[in-house]
């Protein structure tokens, strides 16, 4: 299976050459995207933002989608998550 780190992938390739043992590296199916997906997404774009890649993946895999629109009506809630608590503290977490 393809390693998650490029360095490990290169080490496997070197070991294969050094030992004359052919290896077959298969795609890691534990992820919704492949290492080739992002460069493909990035082609021709002047600006790269992961948010747009994530949107593309949500559409492709129908994740958190209602038809062609995002579940809940918004692609993300980052601006809400960045709001300050101001003088108020975050609410206490109730023990289970």
C-alpha cells in the first residue's frame, strides 16, 4: 500500500532497486482522495485554498450534501468558529 509519507515511498523504491526485488505499490484506499487529486485540482488555478478542494471532494463523494447544495446551507462555518467569546467565557462542559 502506498505510504502516507513521500520519504518512506522513496525508501521503498531504493530498497527495491538495491535488492533487485520488484515491488508493487497499490493505492491506499483508506482515504477519499489520492495524492494525485490535489495537483489535478490545482492545475490552472492562480490561488490555492484547501476550502475549494474540500468542496470538490464533498461533491465527488456526496459528503454532507443535499443534492448539489451543502448540508446546512453553508460550505463551512469557519467565520462563526473564529468569533471571540468576548468577556463571556466558553460554556462549561457538563460531566457525562
